């Protein structure tokens, strides 16, 4: 069974590689590649900012007659995202960076310019020292003087700081330790005070509850509330009392009227100086003196109708016994 992926190809015996026609392509032909903007730039046409890392479909070509140490230099063509103006930049293998050609300006390259200036000065100095030995001596003398000045300035600053502030690290650590202990002690005291206050409040609350319970036990229960009669109840009771009095008068009669009971009760007038003989009978209430009826006993102001009714019944009994 043959393999699905063939790694070796069949070459016939009469195969001649020189007879294969070569494809002739221009050296400056362009390829479409996908890349990201290597630095921040601003379009010169519309002023649009293009930030580093923005993706583009760019055209790449090889720069003719420009080589650095045998490395080819490539040029890229992109378009502005706003006005579609063409922007070109190329590689810079010498500085491991990219250089802007036209269509935009590179932003935030002040640091790069400073580094380039320092490199240029250093290179010029090296070139001078290489061709002039006296220049090397002068530069060394300048460097030694500059170094001595820097050391002197540094020592002056140290002395000034020591005169202005004497720092004792041991004392600082000791003070920090003492302050930490005081803070912990203060916190502990505050916790103890709060705990004592809470305990005192709980004790007072318990005492108040006990006193309230004792007062409730000693105080007698209030009497049950009696229902008060209505204010208009007396109006209903008055006619009833009047009807009872009328029925009593119809059945018994008026006990307090003088004409009806004046002849029933007779009081005998007795002489206090002479004594009554034993054989003489005692006069009764119904006896008549000098042919006239005796006056009844005067009513005492404090006598009631029931006492008069009793006197009336006794007089009837005495009269019936005498007859």
C-alpha cells in the first residue's frame, strides 16, 4: 500500500535539471505582507495619529543599492487610515530600528535623538584619539579633573547633611519600640475600661429588674373595674319609684295625713303629783273624757310612717278588748 504523503519523488534516468526553464522576475518586485506599525507616527496630509502596533496590509520591496554588512534593506508602503495617503518607511539594521522616509512624521523620538547625539560625540572623540596621542592625554586629564570635582561635591553634600541632621538609628529603633509598647498598653487599658463599663451596666440593669419585680409582688392587684351606671338610668328609675308609692297608698292609705288617723290614737293626760290607785283600771286609748274624744298623741318629728301604722294597730286591739 502506497503512502498518502510522498516524501521522495521519482526522477527518471534521463532527467536534466539544466533544461528546467528559470522564472525571470524583476528584482524590485513587491509583495503584500501583513505587519504592524513599528512606531508612533502622524500623517502629514490629514494629521491623523497612527499608533504603534496598528495592523496594515503593506507592500514590501527590496531597496536597490543599499546593503548593510551584506544585509538587504526593505521598504514598506502603507496607507493612512483616514485619508489613504501613502506612507513609506524602511528597515535600519545598523540601529536595529526603522527609519521614516515620507508621508508622516515620527513621534516621541527625543530620547532617540539624544542617544544618537551621544553616540556621535563619542565616535568623534574616538577618531581624534586614534590619530592624535596628545589628545588622548588631554582627555584623560579632563576626565580625572571632572571625577575629582564630582567626588569633592559629593563629600561636601555629605558633610552638610551630617551637620544639619544627626540621625541615630539605634535611638530611632528604641523610640519606635517604646511607642509600640505604649500603644499596646494603652489599647489594653481601653479594652479593660470598656469591659468594666459593660459589666457595671449589666449589674445595674439586673438590679433594676430585681427591684421592679419586688415592687410588682408587693403592690396588691387593683380592684376590678366596676361598670358605672349610665347617667340616664335615674330617669328610668324615677317613674318606677313613683308607681310603687302610688300602689302603696291605694292599698294602705296615706300614713302621714292627720284627719284619717287623728281619731285612732288617744293619749291620756296623767297627773304627776297624784298616784293612780291600784283598783282603778288603767285608761285605754279608746276612752272618752268629758264626752269628747281625747286628742291623739302628738307626732314626734322623728316618727316614721311604719311606727304610726304599729300604733294604729295597737289602738284597734285595745278598743276591741274594752268593748
